[in-house]
C-alpha cells in the first residue's frame, strides 16, 4: 500500500499512519521486504519464549537449540550472555508444553463462549450426529463424547446421535 502510494505520488497524511509508514519506509530503503519485526526487551523469559516461538513457528526440532553454531550466534549478539544463560532442550520442551497448555486453556474459554451462544439460539440439538462408516472407531468416539458431555451436564445420547 505504501509503495503504491509512493509510486503514484500520493502523500500519506494521516497522523495515526505516520509511524507505521515511516517504519515501513525505513525497512524498505534498507532493501528489506519483510514486515516490521518488533524488538523486545531482553529478559531470560523473553529470550526463552522467543526461542520456543521460533522452533514452533518454523517447525524446527527442539534439538536445534543444542547446535553449537546457533549458540555461538546468540553469544555473539549479546556480549554479557553466557552459554549457561541459553536454555537447553529440556527447558525449552517444558516451556513449549506450558505454552501448549496455555493455548488449550484459551481455546477452552473460546469454546465455552461458542457453546453459550449455541445454547442461546438452540443449536445444540443439530450438533453431534455421527455417521457410522467405521463403526468401531466412531462407537468409541461417541462413548467418549457422551461421557465428556454428561460430565459437563450437557444432555447427549450416543444412541440418538448415531445415524444408522
């Protein structure tokens, strides 16, 4: 958008947009076409989380953090960093699992809101009908679903939900 405006000599005058436009232009002038990467303040926790986010987002092996070349890059970038400050795979794995649990908790909250609205507009009855093409697997799924829903006091019958 900014590049198009520049090419057509259209001045961007919105005060709210200026910081973003200036930031984009400074990155573009340096030959970068990537979006703006925010710079976070360094803390051990932020460093650990950034490593986890990199590994997760790029589908890297957790062992990547043990690579001596990568660790050397980290040490080069922050003069007072020691190798012992760089987390190893066990700590990274634990943090990734914590992040996963946090993500599941957030999803559970979102699903609770969705379920609330489903109940408000009486959409719960059409939900949950399962065809029995692979009867064994789907029977097991229905048993599990019935148990979980009844535990949450949600009426559900595996016999009624099955399409014969």
